[in-house]
C-alpha cells in the first residue's frame, strides 16, 4: 500500500472514478468538487486529497485543506472527508493518511491541525482532543477536535 496525492497523480481519471464509487454523502460531495474543478471554492487554496491505494484499488482517502465545513477561518488547516471503504475497515488504514496530513502540515509551519466531525471516540485514538462545538455551514452542530503537532511527537511516526 502507498499514499498518493490526487492532484499530483498522472492517473486522476482513474482515481476520480474510484472515488465516485463511494456511497457516503461527503465522499460524493468530494467527488463532485474534484470532477467539476471547484474544490478550492470549498476547501481553500491548494487543497490536497490524500489517497491510500493498494495497486489500482482505493482503500481510504482524506483531505488536508485550508477550510472545511466550519466557517471559522482562524482555524486551519483541516483534515476532512476522512473515509475508508467498507472492505478495508478495522485496520486503522486511515491512520496512515492522518499521519501523512499531520507531517505535511507540520512541514508547512502549522502547529495545530483540526478535524470537524459528528463522531465521538473516533479521532481520540489518533491523539486528537475535543476543542469545541460549532455550527457547520449547514447549521448542524459539529464537534471540533484539535491536535497540537510537534516535531518529535510519536504521533507523527509512520508506524502509528
């Protein structure tokens, strides 16, 4: 398995087709944003779509972006659209993507990273702590999690 970045891939059509098979509503939104070339309108400048792949198969994906579904532009960057296809669940594969996003954010000078979710108990195992509740762009309550990034943090190792 390896991690690729969608926008840097020379097989965008292939990976977009794989992403299009996602049945999750947020995954469908991401597919639409990529297909229509409108991802920067929703995610901010230079978003990344990280994909964990196994050969030609898409295992898991997430975004690392300036914006997410919380309209508070003081908080950045965000890990969003976190998804693992059902047949690959239970192995913490998404943790590899989260680690990659964290390392990238740290290398770019960020010391905090955020996740917006309706879930409780999902991201804590990756070192995230509850930060606050805010309304998302649709007016729904969302839980915001934060992780403080450190260079020598064990949480930033590939083996996690």
